[in-house]
C-alpha cells in the first residue's frame, strides 16, 4: 500500500514528470495535493497501470485532490536549457499553478532544483511509495499521452499515437524516411548513428 503522507503536519504536494526520454514533444509535470489520510486501492505508479485505469483515476484524482496542476516545457526550451533543467522547470511551473500553497514538495527521483523557499524531499521511485506522487504521475502521463496522440494527426508517420514520442523503431524509421518535425528535440540523439537531419 502506498503511503498517504511524508509528514502528517504539513501540506504536501507530490510532483512527477513524464517525457524525459522522448525524442519529440514537451516534458510534462504535475503537482497534486491530496487530503490527509487519503487512500485509493487502484492508485499506483502510472507505469504499472493500463490506460482505462489511468483515465478513471484521473477523474477521481481531479475530484478528490485539494489542488492539482499540470505544466509543460517545450522541446525548443529543452534544447536550450537541457532536459534535466526543463524537467525541474516543468515541476516548478506546476507547483506555481496550484491553488493551495504546499509546505513540502515530494519529488519523484533523486535530484531537484529548489522552488523558492518550499522545502522538498526527493524519493527514488517515489511514484511507487507516496500516493500524491503516484497521482501526479497519472495526471502528467494522461495529459502528455493525449497531447502526443493529437499531434500524431498533425505529424503522421512517426507512430506518436502509440509511442507518444519515445524512441521506438517506428519512430526512428519515421525520422529516417521523413526527417524531423518542429517538435523533435535537436539536442537528443534522434538516430543511433546520427544523420545530418538539420540541413
């Protein structure tokens, strides 16, 4: 069973991001503040959940949370500031959008750049430990998957409707055949033996 709180005395926001390893599209982060002692038998790391369960959970998280927010940082900015800093920025933007100010941030992973004066705790695989991080994982993944599916209609041939921008064989074959789109991350190695894609 996932834990409902790191400390019972503070308003905690769980934060997680998705899309760091993708070749295209933004990195997306979510921040979620759940009620104290919140429990949900289905809520777990979004990577362990099927799409139907994630969509059901999204509705319940948005209904039950004291506050939640989602933010994204574009592929262009990822190229400018690097993916790690873009991930931190996306989480900062999500926290900034919360309607309730948290007193502690629970961060999925082992690194974070402080956001103002709010203290934080980094938890490796935190989306499998704390409910608020798991909830943020669900919201961020649903948002980004839906966005990439919509963008796949605009940029067909890369398989984004299924790979959502990750480096699958289909995605890389699309890059070889069609070149890159305005949504590809030029700072990433888009093909195993990098071709002259940007001329």
